[in-house]
C-alpha cells in the first residue's frame, strides 16, 4: 500500500516562477528542496529538474519538463482550498485570478458562504471555498 499520494505538476520552463508565486500566496508554505538541470542535463540549464514544496501543508512536486509537450493543465483536475475565513477566500481569489481566468465568480453559493473557481496565470485550476454553507439545505436534501 502506498504511503501517500503526492501531486506532481509539470511545467514548461515556469516551475521556479510558479514555486515562488505559490510560496508568496500561501503563507506558511515552504520549499523543501530543488534540483536544477546542469550544463549537460536533459533540460535547460538551471531549470527545475525536481522540487519538493509544501503548499498549505500539502506536499507537492514541481518540475520543468525536459521536452515540450502538446498537452497542458485542465480544469478537470483542480486544487481545492478549504479556507478558514471569507477574507482568506477573497485574498486567494485576488492573487490566483490575476492574469488568469475566473471559471466561477467569487460569490455565495448554496454549498459555500464564499466560493470561487479560477485558473491561475500558469494554467493551474483552483477551487477556493469557505467551510460554511451559505444556507442550510432542506431536510433530507444534499447540498451538492
């Protein structure tokens, strides 16, 4: 049985920029390690061959691909952030949607008092929600 499932995120030359951005957005996050391609490496010299970071306590691996791929990120896979306050949802929305795209506007929804779904400037999809529901569901009804 595996010990953990770790998100593995592959960039095309933007891994270090993304790492620095996410570390600045999510306070308390940290970079654990970074290994770069050398002069004779498969990837561009100095780009990220492998990195391990923790974003809001979640271990993640970021790399720069040594080859260019025709595929990119998709909103069908997203990172869900369960925020402690409505102000935190607003703060993350502002940072992550800048130069990105809003898929669901920042608003109150039946399933969350404050929620938004965005694609950031790197193409990663983020769902940001406050842990309270906006209005209680009717008895016997699901909130989803």
